C-alpha cells in the first residue's frame, strides 16, 4: 500500500505566493481556472496543511464563496501543529503533533488515498527537501509583484530537478505546470556549454 503526495503552489512570474495590496488570484481568475480548481478538489484525497495556512483557509471558507470550497469543506484534512487545539473549527479536520516529515513518510506507506497540500510554505519546503513530494503543481499567474511579494515556496529551498508531466494554459493567460520533482544530484558530464579546446 502506498500513495502520492502533491504540492500545489499559486505564484506570480517572480515566484511569490502572495503580495501586499493585491487581491486573491492577483485579480487574474477566470472560468477555466475555477473549473480546474473544482475538478482538482472534487477528487478523493486528504488535504494537508501547516497551521498558518489551515487558519487562513478556515477563515476563507467562512468569509468567501468559491465554487470549490464545498469540496474543501467535505474533504478529510490533517494539520501539522503543536499549538492548535481541538475543536479545530473546520469539519473533518485532525491535528497531528509529530514531525511532519516522519508522519508523511509513514502515511505515504500506510494509505492508498492521495494527499495534497496547498500553500503551507514551511511544511512543503521540508517535504520537498526530504524527497517526499511526488508531484509539484505550480500555477503561474501573469503578474510580477516585486517588492510587494512574499511567501515564495522555492526561494532558499532545496535544489530540485524537475520532469515536466503536464502543461496547461488557463483562460489564455495563466500557466499550470505539473512536475515530478527529485532532489538535485551531481551534474552529469557533457551537459551545459562546453569549453573550447585550447590552441
């Protein structure tokens, strides 16, 4: 028995997951993006959060009305936290207090239900660095937020080699890229620009 772990990350072209003063989706949402999110979250899966992202989504579900929020509500959820106390204030949620890397490694071996995490920068950096992420789904919105940007998943993260599995353009402007990541190893000989022979 084993399963897959997917990280999805929404970002701007400069790699930021949020930006001060910008609206959700950086104001670039469209019907194809929203339909893709509905399909993604309608699948059978366990949603995995760090404490900060869990608190944010718990609030979003109450305050906003997105077409896929019903699926988020209904899905089983686990949150890694040493501070959150039950009741967690979001149905179908369970808190796990142990180390996330150890817990996800065990869960991947002992369940066949896929797991997915969105946002949760610290958590997902650790899981990428541990080689536990099977799919990295990056949705790049057509914006550069520069100094206003923050929450960059891949800045200062582990070095990764990525195999492109899927590439989709949503609403004619937003790029969804699905990769299989693996930790970067030694560079093979003969790749990259080659030096000219002396003489």
